C-alpha cells in the first residue's frame, strides 16, 4: 500500500495513494493505523483523494481504527472521497462514526 504521513494543524494526516481493494492492502492499512494509534496519535485525518475504490476489508479496518480512537477519546476524520465512495459511506451510515469533510480547511 502506498501512503504518505504528515502533520496538519497538530493532527496526523495519512494520505492513501492507491485503492484499498485487496486483503493484503487492507491489512497494511490496519497496521499503519494501529501503529499511529499505539504511538499516541489521537486525531487522525485520512485523505482518500488519490483513491477510486475501497473494498469491504478496507472499510472494516477503518471502522476498527475508529473504535480504538473513540475508546481513547480520539477522533477520525475522512476527506477526499469521490462521489461514489461518499455515497457508499452515507448509504451504510459510516458518516455516523467519523467526520467526513470535503477538504482539510473544514477540520478544526
């Protein structure tokens, strides 16, 4: 899985650089998120701008990260969703678990 890590206003920004379709990619996605959370990161922004598709495994790993962050008082933000992925997230009510924003300027 290709990704970039950076800081954005004191929050960790994880930019996913390819689709999360296969199980190996989803497992690596989980590993990256787990390492961030284990290192004490409580606010994580995941930028999906470069992603066209996310499979069920990727969504599952995203929900696991949300649960861990929520349990420790943290927050998960998602940005850069294309229309199809945004519609999927809304249809399955994933927007009830993490904050979906159109761009980084909406994150305070």
